[in-house]
C-alpha cells in the first residue's frame, strides 16, 4: 500500500482499479497522457465466498469491466454501519458473524453486456467488520476492504473511474 496518494489529478490523467480474484488484491493505477501507467496502491481484498457470476440473488462477484457509479459515505467515521446506503449512526466493532457494510461505499456499474445488472445487484467496494477474513473469498458478492484502506481508496478515486475485476 502506498501511504499517501495524490488526491488532485490533471485533466490528462485517469485512474483505474484492477481487482484480482486469484490473488485477492486490488491495485490502483494512474495513467497520465502517453506515459507508462503508475501503480499508486496495492490492497488486500475479499471477494465472494459463493464464487463468480452475474446472476441476480447469487451473491457472486461479477467479472469484467465496470465503473464507479456512486461514492457514498464521505466524511463518515471509520467503521460507520451503512444500511441501504445510509449511515446508521452506529459504529461497528470488528468481528462477528453479521456482514456489515462499513465506512465507505464505491457502488459499481457494469460496462459489459453480461454484467450490466451490477448496480441493480448492489455490488460495492466497501469496508467490513470482518477484517480478519480479508485475503480470502468471504463476502456476499461485494469487494470488501479493510476500513482504513477503503478510506484511502475512496479519497483517491472519482465517479466514472474504471474498474476491472478479473480472475
């Protein structure tokens, strides 16, 4: 992980995320004009324990090309519990069996014909109370991150930035 990510970027730059299911990692890259891409950060993640897929109700993580459609939770405290994308005012303890959506939400939209239902399936990148499971497939379809990591990522990306989830 890179400790301090540049927050401002020029009009000629773009950022994008690559999520690897095989390595359970997320990497943040920046591309500036015709320059080589630069890796800005590397984070461990947790994808779905139910495998890969796009079927509604399957709790599977979709593959393919996406974009950040919405950013939710700016300024909320670390470990804030969200319910239906609204902060509840409750701060979660780490651990437990309930899979809470915490801290920040990056709501994904699908760009491929087979994953265009991603937004309707409520597939997010978000913080979790089950940080001990990060690095293993354990979610219900979303991409989980450690709370401190999702804050850093949230602050470094913008609505419209591209995301690729690959095996």
